């Protein structure tokens, strides 16, 4: 990580590492079933989505759902209800599959046929910093190109190291004050 911020927050600044802000914004772009898995509607919708393709069964296996086909059919027909542990696993499998299915579309939209996507970078929050220690760090807007595929793949695989490297590449283009953006309040981009 970029950083002269060896003791970030020592004077009261608040923020998160840039890699975390990237992951949060990608999470915001991920949409899916709104109903909770604990509701009949939410559970049924997740099970239908997961059982509609071999990828769904693979997601259930990755989440640790190990039930017989008969039990799965009973859940789908609402003759039986999964345990709390299995409800949590079903929800995890659903979101895992959603992330994988959405990733390709996100790459295309964020790359925008090579034009890239504009990203706004919101600096750390300095309300808690005494006036003498505050820095003038403006909101920055940059057009990001060429890294979206790698960024989405790193997000999909929860690869923090690669997200951190990508963040460093993005902020290095911010002139001499790039290191002021090692930590940020948030980033914003839409797809």
C-alpha cells in the first residue's frame, strides 16, 4: 500500500484503505433478491436461482450445503424448512453465484469499450482533527481505464493484495499529492 500514513488516525482522521473503498463500491453495484432468506419468499427465490444451473449447485457445494436431492426438493416444494445454519449457507451461496454472474457484465460496463469510467475519490474525514493538523485534500475525479477487469476479478476472488496494487496504480496518477489518497472516506463510480 502506498503510504506515509504509518500511524493513520493518530490525529483523528477517519477513513478506510483505498482497496476497501473499491470493494465496497463494487458491492454496492451488486444487486439481488431484497427479501431476507428467513422469509418464505426470499428462501424460495434463492433456491430457484441456485437450482436453475450447474453453477448454482457448485455455489451450494462451495457454501457447504450437503443435503440429499430429496431434501432439496422438499425445501423447494416448501414441505420442509432448512435449519438456521443451512439458511445462512443458502444465502452465502446465492450471493456467491450473484457475484460470479454479475462480474462479466460489470467488466463490460466499467470498461465502456475502452473509454473507462469516471471515479470520484473522497478524501479522509478530518472533522476530528485539530485545525493545525488538517490538510487541504480535495475530492478528486479521475477517468479510470485498463484496470477494471483485474479489479472485478480481484473483488470476485476477495484478493485484497491485487485490489491494493490497483488502488496504488489509480492514485499514482493524482500528481504529487497522490499519497494523501492512500486512505479515503469512499470512492464513487457507476456502471
